[in-house]
């Protein structure tokens, strides 16, 4: 249900370089698929902002208590405009401040 309701608003421009294409739900896993338009800018920023975004999505969402109680993990996959994978970041409940 969560992914279906969120996908009603996709594609969703996250910033000037990143678009959330869709969210897929699996067994205790939410996968966010992003497209990146400026590869140079993406690489320059590094992985720290990507990790922060994944943790924030897991730990600060309105559904956080439900996610934590069911040990839901989140994966953020970043691809270029041709579909080549650039990065995959995973966040799990142990990374949330309790």
C-alpha cells in the first residue's frame, strides 16, 4: 500500500539533478529508484548525501514506527538517464536514533 500510494506522485523531482521514478515494495524492503541527470555533479557530491537521504527516508517518514516494528530496510538505487546503475545505498532500522 505504501509504495502504491507514493507512486501516484512519481516521477517526482527531488532536486535539480535527481528524479524519483518509482518505489517498489518487497518483503520488508522498499526500493526507491532514482534517475540522475548530471553525472559530474552526482559524482562530485559523493555518497554521504545519498546515505543521509536513505536514512532520512527510513527514520523520519510518517510510517517510521511501522517500518521499525517490521524491520523494514530501504534501498535507494541511482541510475543515469540510459539506465546504467550509479550507486545503491541501503538503510536499515539500526541506523535510526531510538
